[in-house]
C-alpha cells in the first residue's frame, strides 16, 4: 500500500470515528429533559393506540417466559449494532469504494438529522413508561447497555425517536443488497428486521421510532446521490479513415 492509499485510509478512518463519536456525544448534549421526555413518551404511546399499532408490551410479554431468547435479544442489542455497521463500512471501503462513499454519507446525514430530532423532541423509551407495562430486559436478564438514567453519563437514554439502531441497520442492508446479486441479496433484509424486533422486545423503542427513521431514510436518500456504475475508459483506437488514407491514394 503506497503513501497516498495510507493517507486516504487514515482520513476515512478519522471520518468514520467522528461519525461514531457524534452518535455518542450528540446524545449527551441533549440530556436532562426528563419531564419533557416522559410526557412525550405518554403522547407517543397513546398515539400508537389511536393508530391501532401492535402493542410493544404484548410482544415483549410473549417472550419473557423464554429467558434464552430474551438474553439473545439483549446481546444482539448490546453487541451487534456498532460492530455490524463498522464491519460493513470496512468491507465496502476495501471492495466497493463507490458504495462505501454513499453509505458513509448516508449514515452521517441520517445521524445528523436524528440528533436534531433528539434535541427538539426528547423521548423516553417504553421500558421507562410505567403505564406501558414493559420491563427493562437488560437489567432483568442481562447484559445491560445502560445504567440508571440518573447516573448514566455515557449516553442519553431519552433519545428514542428516531431509532438509529433500525436506521443504521437499514442503511447497512441497502448497501449490502446493492453489492450482492441474485436472490441472496434479499437475505440482508434480515438484519434490519431482527434489529426492529430486538429494539421493541427489549423495551428500547416504539414502533413509531422505526417508522420515523424509515421516513428519514427516504428523505436522506433523495439528498445523497446513489453510487453510479463504474465507467471503464475505452481503449484508444487509430482513426480508421486516417489509417487508410495513404492506401487509398496509392490505389488511385
């Protein structure tokens, strides 16, 4: 690897690290709106019932008796989100640079928009809403990502809307689908589908959090150009007329 390639790789590494840092630090900047976040949680919960969306509590209750599956959901929530996104970015950078650029730009734009919504609309997750009837599966069964909201200084737990867990998973799936051929490309949709079920079962997000981020992805998709086909320069050929001119003159 030459010096230019090394500098480019280090620059991209710094940009991706800044993206992950913004994801974490941006949440800290909007922390502290507990009362507003709880009021918004009640409003979102009642609005979902007006829309007749499935009850998150019902889905969680159906799995609470299966401790192994609950622990598996907790582990997925804790250990898959960031590593899966990072691995996808690395693979795209090495194998599909044009798709990598689209993926990075899409993730960065989506995260920036989400942080704005987190600031203007703080939202407590359903596991904190007593009236919702959900429990914090991480604290009950482990592993737990978050500590007590009063003492947790590493994350803002009142930033449920929109769900960047689901949003990033959808972007990862779209990028991988764009670089996979045949019916196997549809297997990548399992990643956002499983992520959606996990964030709901663990009590970390509402259905509306996922619906909101899907709408945002549609907006971001209109702003960030999709990667185009790689154009291979055509080989230079000698002009036919110029090459044959002397021969034609000789015949005359």
